[in-house]
C-alpha cells in the first residue's frame, strides 16, 4: 500500500478521536479526500473491527447518513517503557484507554540476561490482564540508547555496559511467547501525545524531553520520523558553541553540556560551594524536581542558572524549528513545574530565535514527565504499526 493511502487511513481513523461519531460526508467535508476514497477507507476500518456503526444522522435532503464511531476495545496491545526513573508497562486499547498497568523502580542489573528477565516478568503479568486475548495485538518495548528497530537489536544501552548489539526482540519473545517489537524510548513514548491533537494527521510535532540529557522526537503527518537504522536525531548533541564545553559524548560544545538538568544542578551546587547564598543544598544531592521548585520560588541562584541554560535550549529548539517548521512543540520534564512566568520566558526566547513567520503560529506547551504515558505511547505505536496504519 502506498504512503498516501496509509496516510489517508491514518487521517480518517484519527478523525474519530476528535468526534464521538462521524458520517462519510462529515469526513469528506473536513478533509481533502474524495467520497469514494472515504467510503473505501471506512469499509476497511469497519472490516478490521476498528470502527463500528452507530445509527444514522440527520438528513440534508436525501437518505440519512450512517454514523460511525471508534471501536476502542477492538484491539489491545502492551507497551513497556524503560527510562531513568524505572520500568512502566500498560495494557492499552485502540482509543488509548489504559486497562491495566505495572511498574517497578529501575533496578541495578548485573547482566543483560537479568534485564531481559526483569522486563519479561513484567510483560507476563500484563498479558494475564489483557481483557480479550483474541483481540490482543502484540507487545512494544522501548529502551533508551541506540536501537536497530528493524532487527530488534539493542545496539547500545547506557545502563548496561556489556549489552552491545543484543538481540533483545528474540530474547524477550523466547521468554513471553508473543510477538515483541523493540524501539528507542523517546520516539515511541512521545506517540501518546499525538492522540489529543485535533487533525493531528496533518500536523507536525516536535517532542523534547529535558532530563539528565536532552532528547528529541519528530512526527510528520502523524508518523514518527526515523533516521539511519530508524533512530531520531539527538537534539542534545547539536553543537551550539564551537570548541565549547566537553560533553559526555566526547564532543565539544553540545547543547546537552549547557542546558541539561544534570549540568544546571551541578553548576548551581558549584556556585554554592564557592560562597553564593542560596537554598540550593551544598551537602546533599538535589534532583531536578527540587531544582525547578527553587526556580518557581524565585531562588536567585537557581533562577539565574536556569535562565542561562534555558537560553541555550531555546536556541537549539529554534534551530530545529527554522529547519523543519513543526506546528507544535512539547517540552517534557520537571521543568513543567517551574512556574508559568518562567515557562512564558522560554516561549518568548524560542520565538525570538525563530524566523518570525514560523514562530507566530508555533504552539509551545510543557508537560510533566510521566513514565506511564510513555508506556502508553509505546503500546499505541505497536498497535498502529501492526494494523498497517503506520509503516
């Protein structure tokens, strides 16, 4: 099936997330699709059990049109997200409703086999909670690091130094007895944010996660952008200062070396040790939630350090906007709790560095980090790929 027909199918299916019920004329009116195309796509979605008939609508002069609505429980999938805070898994239906969940704090694994066993045990608990086994589609697992998604191989996983080029898909399938797909965490997890967007099949989305590092995922017409071996680009390793600070990756001048939460907290603690008066603790660890709590409370040092780092972040994001022109940016992480005044300042800076015509229509929102939402995105992406809505 061609890219355009897949994109059309996605557009029609997504229209049901915005409306309780729709007729074929409703979809034709709201899209650029012809009536024969819409009828064919509705019949295909109906035959797959993804939508169902819901009576008839009001007549505009002829026969009453048939109304259709999303059949949310027509399919189920499992998503498992592995990130710094821990591991979260969910059972999700087509509408994005979570029917069951499991989570554990991120343990310290002694080997790759321990990691695989831990994830497999969580998956098996979730399989037992799927409401209808006949409608169960499959399992998606997303991990940080570098992933070859076509082969299901974990190329590099920072939490396991000896887990290089590991056949994670095959290892998990042997333990759980079901089809498993493996993907990079951020791009898959961010997919949960597409569903609330009206007409999102025609929108492009830039999703940024600000944490120990700075990660980015891109979506175009409701589809995730994939680069070489199907991985997204690393915003945190965009060079913004030639010959600048050394990044953990070994390069100099990376955005991550100036604006990641880890760097901001380290800078604030260094200044406290040098005698600057602040509520930033000197003799204990401080996490990102506490740091942005101090920013929200206008602690002078925390606010100064954050504003300097965020200026670099705004510059990096604006560079991507000028290049790719997304319609919406979601910035996820503890920064969402920093207070509206501070967040409005970030929006202003991004638009300042962006071409005026692109910045005026740019929608910029902040969301707290929720690992369960990430697992939901992984499950939905697996579900949509299996149904040939996404390739």
